[in-house]
């Protein structure tokens, strides 16, 4: 069985800041960047519950598509203006590494919400959402920073598990050629679509903790939970060692 060391969690921004007091927050670039004599202006999503201020610094990164190289830093800059529905940021010419694009993510360090310790809060900070096989959002990162409790966590875990089970049943009924024998991990020896129908909420939680520990490949996307979970199963259900702050 594969395990993931917490060393992979280090996120390239300000490593000297205590993770218990300050946390990374990824905000999406919501429009095509515009060039100015100074550099490149970005319009980013304005968060509801986190305080940001003019002059605050950030790192801009690309989204994962086919390789780790996709997530390379675009550059770094500061907030220049805060409006009612969006935030304006500037990357000066000398600080541009690669031209930023719409949907890239700008990473800020913010004060954590002291009452949120659940895995969904941590996924939301990296802009990671999950949807059903029919494309409806089950977990929406953009709407998950508000009131939350254990019951809500359990409800979302149950919905995610149900979609995985449903997908496995439907794929098996179609005699889909993608079925295969899982060769390691928690479902070792089982056929993929049969195992998907047996998934429990605890299995989903293990997967989400794995995603949380290596967010770079998942950040900024809404993933179909059945597809990403099935990939995790085929790869031997790798786990996280220890707790993640």
C-alpha cells in the first residue's frame, strides 16, 4: 500500500508563517487579464468570510491539466483595489514569470476560521469542488465557507458515496470495458465497478484527506467524484500519514 508523507503538503508561498494561525486561500481569476504599462491586472473572486487588504501579496499559479508543469507559478503581485464584488490585483512586469490566464488561482495567506476543522473547509480553500456523474454539484467550494457543522459534513460524505455507488452500478450494467481488477490497497482483488458499489463514507473521507494533502493537482476544478475516486481505487487507495493542519 502506498502512503503519502506530509512533506508533500508544503505549498510554495510563505513557509515561515505558522499554519495554525495563517492559512493559504486560493482565489480564481474571473476574467481575462489585461495588460497595463505597469504589468498585468487580474480580477479575482472576492471571498465572503476572509479579510484581504490593499497591498497584500499573492502568488499566481496555473491549474493542473496534464502534468505538474501546468501548475507552475505565473508570477507574484499585490492587491491594488477591493470592490463590492471582485478584487483587482497587479503583477508588475518584472514579477511576471508566465502570462497569467483566466481561471488561474491567486494564493493569499489569511486568518483561518477557528471553528472550521473539517476536510471540506480545507478543500474549499484550494477551490476544489466535486460533482455527480450527471454534472450536478455535490460540494461547491465557493459556497462552503459559511455556516457548517458535523451533520453537514456527514450529509455531503453520504451524497458523494451514493454517487460513486450509483456510477459503479450503472457502469457494471453496461458491461463497460473500463472495468478491471484492483491490484492493491483497500479494494485489492475486487472488480472496480463491484467495489464502487460497496464504498462507504469512511472510504470517501480517506480519499478527500488524500486530495487535501496534495491539492496542487486538484485545485481550481470541479471534479466528478466517481471518476477521481475510481482512479484512487485503481492506484491502490494511497493514504495520508498523520493529521493535516
